[in-house]
């Protein structure tokens, strides 16, 4: 079993989730239950899937969960764009959060054995 807190990508993804939760508190009350809940859930999916993959027994299972985490970065990026375009997320928050999403996306996934296929 791998320590999910060790990979830098998990650490960055965790910081991203904290930032998403913090920045979404400015959303209008009427939107907090729908879009904000989905944004938070998608954000949590990234480090959660890395953690779950680290708890799996095989490299193949780990790779599967890392792939899900990677896909969640694109989903979160879109949801942030939607929130911004709807006027719920200010420009500065949108820019900072999308930069963090990009940072997570560009980081190498943990455990290089996976790249050997």
C-alpha cells in the first residue's frame, strides 16, 4: 500500500480543493446548492481518486484511478469556466483556480512504474 499523501500531485490537488471551497463561498446563496456543490465534489474527486488508487493492490488499478483523477481536472476546469461566465466567480478567483488546475494537470502522476505500462 502506498502513502497517498506523499506524491506532490496529491499535495497540490489537496491545496486546489481547499482553494475551491474557500473561493466558492462568495457565490450567491441561490447557487450554493447546485453549481457550488458540483464544483466542490469534482474538486474533491482529484485528490480522492489519487488516494484511492494508492490504496489499491495493483499497478493497473492505481493507473485507473490516476486516470479518473486526471479526467476530473478537465471537468473542474470546465465548471470553473461556467461559473465565471455566469458571473458567479470573479476574474481573479477564476484565474487563480484555473492556474492551480493547470499546475495539477501538468504534474507527473506518482509511481513511475505505471508509465512502464
